C-alpha cells in the first residue's frame, strides 16, 4: 500500500479520516479503495455505505461525528493531561517572567543608588579638608629606585575597645599619620623616585555584618567620604617626594549592599574612592590614578620589567593564589600581594613571593575570641632595576 495513506506523525484520527476520504473522493486515486479506508480507520462501516454516504449532501457528517465521538471516548484522559501540562508550563513561564522583572527592578534600584553615590563622590571632592601634615626632608630620587606601599584593612569607622587594642577614628588618624611619616622617611632613605600605592581593599568597616554595623562609629557614606579624603591627602603629601601611581581592588567590606548576592563585582565603594581621587588629583601631575588591566578584583602592575599582582585575599589562600592568578592571567609574577587576614605573612610558592599585609585597626573582639591577635601594621617594599624587591619594611603602628 502507498505509504502516503498511512497515518502521519502528530496527525489525529479525525484529520487522518478526512485526508483519506478527500483523496478518494476528490483526488480519485485508483490505488485506494473504500474498503481500504474502512480498514485503515478501523470503521465498522460497509465499504459501499461509506462510498454512498459521501455522494449525499452532508453525508460526511456521519463519519465525522463517529470519528469525533471515538476520539473523545478514547483520549479524554490524555487530552486532559496535555492541557494540564500546558497550563503548568504557562505558570512556570509567568513565574519566571515575574522573577526576571523583580530582578531587573532590583538592579535598576541598585544602579540608581550607585549613580547617586558617584555624584556624592564628585561633590565631596570639591571640598578641601587638609587635616594631615607631615614634615620630611627633601628627597633626591634615583630613576632605578621604586617602592610599593600596600594599603589595606584600614577599617575606618570601626570602634574597638579591647584589653589589648583601642581603635576609633581618632586612633586611625594617629596611626595613619605615623604610617605616612615612616613611608616618607624610607622613601628619602632609599632615594625612591616612584611610589606604587596598591590599595588591597577593606578601607572601611562597611555594613556587611550585623556586628560591624553595631561597632561602626560612622555611617557608611561618611566612612567612605572620609577615607577617600585621607588617602587623597596621603597621595598629595607623598607626591612632594616622588612620582605616584595609585591602584586598588575591591575588598569585601566595601560592598554597597549587605547581601553579597545582590552585588556585582563593580558594586563596591572602592569605586567611590577612585572617582574621588580622580577628581581630587586632577591638578597634580605627579599622581596617576590607574585602572586595572583585568577587573576590579585582580590588579597587576609592571615595575622594571617584572610583573606583580595584587588582590584583597578573601577569595584566595596563600598556598593557592600563585597558581590561581598565574593560570587565570597567563602570566608569571615576581610577587603577589594580599590583605584580608589582618596579619603579616611572607611565603614563596614556585619562585613567586606572596606577601600578606597587616591591618591598621589591629586586634578586635573576633580575633581575640579566635586567639588570632595581630599588631597594627602595613608593608612597604623597596625595588631596584637589577633585582626587583630588595627590601621589605613591616611598618608597625
């Protein structure tokens, strides 16, 4: 039998019956008999009755009704199931659409807040505070001498009142001025001509934990405005001694929203600092505010032909960061700088040095409870053209 007379895929019985009758009645095919149609459709009609019924007006209605009745009696459950499945799919798509709409609205709200924060940064940069002054001798820098200052975990705005450490905004100012004085002295002593300031994150206490919200002396906007101004003053002061290149990466305490799932990598108050510094340092030709090569969480810099990388440290372990960053960026590094853990550490992994920066805030209640105390400190590295890093100062504060 002609294959064209067989039932097609996805063709229901009614359409199949009408197609066969149409071929016989209208197309007048010779290889399809009325008895074949009865057999193919499983009808209990006599072939002549089927043939004659098609010659009368409305004759096909009997066949149509019979086929329709059989479909309804045979497949009501399957049909109902199919409808239910389709309804479930529609509900799923509707819920998905609602979720996407909610996510978009949340993103737009966050973006709007972010734009407001940027505007605040630019406005604040117009003000002149100048609250820090440092006295130092004249520097005669040599071209083949450079320095790296790793600046991290300042946690400005945090208040600590432990038996072994006191920290607040007043103590911050004292320690920060001490840091600048010592950095200036080492720059002069080592005849440094270029200083690379690597901001490793956690400049402010932020709003990421309930405990830090309670311990914060200043609200988060004031925290980021103040710390941006202190850093700008530091760059301004040190630029009297040497050329300065400033880089930074995101910390985990600067994220704009408490829930980390609500934040993208670029939704971080560190960007506020950069906007502030760009505006504030616009007239200083010796201070260069640099962008990162890869993203806001991984920074790199090349000094005297050697590569250095830096990141906050909340996503990396000391014993794995060399492999991770080298493979991710397809590059070998002379040294990698981290913060986050609040204590100084130096290690060597596959001929790459790993330096972990200290914290300006010092030991807090959490550290005491964990029996992991640390002395407030920051790191300064002296480099020359021939050897790279030749000296490291842990500046105790």
